[in-house]
C-alpha cells in the first residue's frame, strides 16, 4: 500500500515540473518577441515619406556655466579679468555676480580683488567652488635658454659727451708716502689712523684742486699681499701716480706698478721724501729709465715731479701735472641713461648693512635705481661721499658709497643699472644658472679624473691577480676594509672674517701660497665680510678652529674653548698663523757632533775563545764620550751606528778622551771590523722645535 501511494505522488510531481517548464519556455519566447528595439521604432507615415523636405534639429549647446560644483583656481590680488579667465565665464557674468556681493566698489576688468573671502563669494554666486593656488609667474612662460644677461651699452655719440673728473690712482711700494701725499692733497690725516701706518684696502675720495677742478683719487695698498687690489685700481683708473721714495729708489712693488702702468696708461712719477738727507733723485731717475720708462728729461712723455708729501713741497706742481695729463687725455662721459660703474670695495657695516664703494663710469646714479653686479643686486636706498655725507646723485668719475645691496658685491665687478627689479631677478637667475653650469663642468672633470685613477688602479690589481693565479696571497686585510687614517697629520683650522672684501681676498691669496700640507694641513673652514657672528663661533667649536678677526669687532663675550684673535695688520696675522703651524709640527731630532777620531790600527783581543776586534784611534777633534753614540765611516759610507762596549786609554777604562790622545775603542757589534784610515764620529742627539718653512713672500 505504501508503494502505491509513493508512485502516485511521484507521477503528480513530474506532471507539475513538466507544466512549469512549458510555462517558462513560453515566457522566454514572449520576452524575445516583444522586447526587441526594432518593434518599438515609430514608422514614417505615407505623407512623411512623400514630403521632400527634411527636418533637421541643431544640436543643443553645451552648458558652460559651472553649476556642477566645479573648482575655480583663485589667488590673492587677482584682477576681475583673471577671475573671468580662470572661471571660464564671460566678463559680463562675473561683473553681474559682483553686483550681489557686498564690499565691491570697482567693477572694472583691471580692478584687483585683494580679499579671498570676496573672491570666494563671487565664485559662489557663479555656482562653483574655489581652490587657492599661487599666482602665476610671468617668467614661467619665458624660454629659459634665452640669454637674459645685461651688458654694457654701446659707446655714446660724441655730441652727448661732457667732461668728467679724472680718476687718479696713487701706487707705489709700502711706506713710500702714498697716504701722506693724499692727506696733504685733501687736508686730512688718514695715515695716522691706519693700522701700523699701512693701507690695507682701497680708499676712494674726491679732491677740489686750487684751480677749481675736481679729481677722484684712489689710494691702493703697497704691501706685497695686496697685488690683486693694485690690479683692480689700475683697471678702474685714468692716470697713475707712481710714488717712489728718493732714499729707497725702485723696490719690488714699484716694479709691479710699472708693469701695470705700461699695460693700462702712462703714469706720472712723484719722487717723494726729497727733504731727507739720504735722498738721491738722480739715482732714482736712472733706475726708472732702466725699468723702461721714458722720462721727460730725456725726451720721453713720463712726467717726473720731486715732492715732499710731509712738508707739502711741490704739491701744486703735481696737481698741475695731473690736470695737464687729464686735459691731454680729453676725458668725457655720458651723463644720461642707465648707470655703469665698477665696485672698488665692499663691506658689511653693523649699523647700516651691506655697503659698496664704487666709481660711476657712465650715467648719473640716483636713489631708487636698481643695480646688478655679479650675483648681487640692489635698490639704492642711500648715496654717501667719502666723508659719510649723503648725496642726491653721483655723476661720472665720482666715488660713491652705495647702500641697499641685497647681497654683498665682489670688489672689481661691474655695476649695471636695469629698468626694474623684475629685470634684475631675471638677470640674476640667468647668471646663477651659468655659474652652476660652470661648477658642474668643473666637478665633472674632477669626477672623470678620479674615475680614470680608480680604473687604472683596478686594472693593475686585476692583472696582478690574474698573474698570481691560484697562488695569490689570500691573507691580510682586504683593500676595501682599509680605512685611510688622517690622524697622523697635524691640522690647523681657521675662520677668516674681515672688514672689507678686498682684505679677505688678500688674506686668502696669501694662504694659497702655503705648500706644507704634507706636514701640517691648513684648512680654511669659512671666510666672510663682517663682524664675528654666533654662526662663526659654532663653526669654530665644531672644527676646533681659530677665528681671525681682521679689523672687525669680536663678540662681546668670547665663549670658552674658542680662540678669537683680533688683528689689523696682515703680516702680523700671517706671523701668528706661522707660529700656530710650527707648534703643531712634531719636534725634530738634531745631531750635534761631539768629537772625531781616526783609526790608526786594528788589533784583536781574546775573550774566552772569541777574538774581538778593537780599533786603535787618535782623537782629532773635540772629545770622545763613552756615553754618547758613535758612527764608523769608511769612504763616507756608514758601517756602524750605535754605542761603545769599551773605551780604554792604555789599560785603563775611561769615560772621555781628549784631543790628540790615543785610545782603544770596542764596538758593541763584534762583526764590524775597523780598519786603518776609517773615521769614527762621536755625536749626540737632541730634540728641537720644528718651524714651518712657509714663505708668503713678504
């Protein structure tokens, strides 16, 4: 019975499944028939098919209004036109939106929008959001490869040239009276204020002569260390006054100035100190002629004026000679246009900032001018003369002190005026790029040299390993594990701070003459212009360096462990540095000969079963001491160097042998056999402090 019920139930279920499958099949066929896109397409009527005219609908315009919450780039101080361009909206739309924003008075396209909140409200009225970005730079679109440097202007036409004051440089050997001469000309006592009576930087000032003419004078140092300053003074000058002391004649720096004068222009010779009893004017003239100068006394064009700068003798004649020479040269300049000049000296004043002394060569310099010099630029905030009095303007040939430099210019660089600070920044960017390119090229050359040295060393070691084969040495420290130890070499680290750029340059030039780095290294950690700062002190602590403050003020409280040495004369600074280097050098062992003896005969003595050689000698110089060291020489060749085992006179053991006394000497080394005619030297050694052989040239 259970089987019958189960079979009937199974038949019922199968019938239901078959019915469901049939319904599903019908449904799928219906969906395929009625969901096709072709059957939903509207067909044309008969009239539309007969009509020859076709109806074309133009495409809808894209909505340019930024209503989807897009971003608009904005920045401070942008104009209304900039906002219109950034929002991609017409100027009328932006101005219409500005009408509904409070605080806006000007709707012009060039009006600036200074408040970001107002800009945000305007953009909000336009249906967008803001994104604050940096203001686009005008120089971003410029071609970086274009040369944007500035150069000197072409020569001016003759009709715009006007007479200018001559620039006269006073040169000569140290202590020949250059500064005293200038003091007499301008009526000021500058020489007494110089450290040690030595000029150590270029001084520029203008003097009014009795004839009413104005002359610009440059005072250059005569010390051997300041040769670069003298070269700059020769380049920036029109006339050179060569000062020679009558009692000394032509000296080392005088010869250097004569060579500079020959390359630049014709000098005027002033033979100074004619009031001294040992003065010899004729001898000085003969020495000048031997140097190649053609003097007026012998048919040449070089004027010679004997003077006494201290007593003022013949100074009017010298001034007249300068005026005559300037008239013959016909010095003229263009007083209009952009300024051109040359930096004579630069310094950092603790109260006024960065200053430079310059001579204007062309144009008229006024306040507010934008200047470029090397990698430095300035907007002139003040002009001063050599006495510190403010000037309204500086004409060609005028020495002037310029205030307003962003960076300190280098002495000897050209000064060129540009139209705006934008132009100055463009020029500086170009010059910095060029300087970086030059530096990269130099670095690349050094890298190539080191690479070649490394490859040569590697190839030599590789070839040696190949030749050695399996029998190459495997023990010892590997080459890459060897660390070069520089602790064995003494070292002196210094920091140089000077009052002006020229003094620092002169000190660095002298330091370059040091050649004893194999015995004691001389490292210049830092150098600069200005007073000693906290940064300099921290550097000195880190490198254990000595700070040399050359004519600048040290910090009020010198920290412990830092040596700050103030000096205002360059040769004293070098002397102190030489003593410091000498103190770092290890002591030397010095031999001192005590006595000398000649070997007259050799003989042997027997000790036990051994025969020991003994030298029979006679002392010929000094004395022989048993406690000292002895050296045996044969044909100037050292055979033995050591101590004695025994020293006897006759049969007695003695400690010393005097001159012309015979003795027997027995050496410690019994293998050395003295022979007749040998020489025995008795000597002692002592330690002596070593001094550097550095010769800076003065």
